[in-house]
């Protein structure tokens, strides 16, 4: 710290040295290093760093143009778009992709992790235009269930309402996974068990290893049994996959969910096992972070958390 008593006409006295204007400039450059050297995305097993706005294909492990990216998405019946829930830039990109695919083929539906199946009628009423924003928030119990700021998602909801695009609530009631994580499926009541998917696949070792890493990083008192924690995660993904499968019609299903759910071993391969329909999954990764490209079709490098890419 530099206090006011150390200020002089020529600069700042720092440890008996004169802190000259030139040195001030050097310090300012260091402190503004993030501006001179913008954060970039690192990908595991690669020495290349990618700037915000870059779209990387897992197939070629190289950047592709936006037009190439969109052209490939148009081949899919399911498009999974991840997110960090609190990143507004991620929701802006989700909406951008939704608009792009809607412009190509308006026969689309949007499945959302943010709602459980019991709210389907409310979602239908929103799409039909019979609910205002406040009523929609209240009737879906948004801040009891999802809790993240509604404004992060509001542009998406307004577009879906404007175009009357079908919204599908993918999840199971939010109080059930924590109960499984703490006491296992056997701890659920008979009424709660009726929300479970018909089949629950826990055999994918890659998925299990991923969940184990999450388990180690997010230890919560009372949830110290990994098998229960893994079962809760499997039920979560399996329910969303089953719901997406049951609700796709002669349309394209766009699924919005957290990044961890859109890895191939999360929701996508569980849906594919049911219908063999082609899919693409897109991982949204902030610059300044590290990502694994092994389990996705595309990584879209977004602005660092807390910042937005200028339009």
C-alpha cells in the first residue's frame, strides 16, 4: 500500500526508491495485462489457445466459420446447447442459435432443464400467449425451483412466446435428486418414485469418472455416499433424456441445459439409445478456462465470465 505521506513532486517514494512516472506507466501496463493480453480458452492436450468468439469443431479440432457451424447443426434432429447458468452471454448465444434454426425450419421445440414435467401446462399457456411475465414466474415457481435471475433467460422466453414455439419441461421435480443423493432411491416415497424414468443407465464408466470429479469438488455434508450421488446424477440425466425422447415429434428438439448435462454421456447418448436420431452438442466455454473437447461436437468460446463480446 502507498499512503498519502509518501507522495512527492517527482513520483512516489517506494522502499527508499523514487517511483517515477515511467515506472508508473510500466506498473499500469502490468495491471492492465488482461486488456493487452486477452484471456483465451485452453483445450486439454492442445498447445493452441482460442479467443472469445471462436467456434471449434471436435471432428477437426480446428476453428470453423459460423456458416459452417450452422450448416452442420441443420443436419441434426436434436441440438444440445450447454450453459453456465449465470452467464448472460451463454443465454444470448442460445437464443442466437434458436433464431438461426427457427429461420431455417420453424418446426422446432425447445426442451429446458429449468422446468420439471409437472409444469407442462403452464409452459403451454406461456407459448399460447395467455400469461404475462409475472404470472409465468409465479406459476412456474421460478425462484423456488431454478432460483437464477429470470432476466438471464427472459429474451429466450419472449422469443419463444412471440413465435409460439413449443417449450418442453424436461426435468423431474427438483426436490427429488437431493433426496436420492442423500438416501438413495429407496428413501423416496411411492409418490416420488412415479417421477423416475423407466430405465436408469449407470453403466457408462466415462460418465461415472466425470461425476466422481464433480463429487470430489463439491462435497456437501450429508451427501458423502458417492453411489447415491452418482445415482442422483444418472436419474437427472435419464429423466431429461426420456422426456426429450417422448416429446420430439416431426420437429427439431433444441435442448438447453447446464454444460455437464450436454456431454455425450449426459443427455445426448441416452436419447440416441432410444431413437437413433442424429444430434449435435455445443459446449459454451468462457475464455480464460480449460475445456475438454472429447465429449462434444463443438466448443464455442465465449466472453470471460462477467464480460460480454461486443456486438
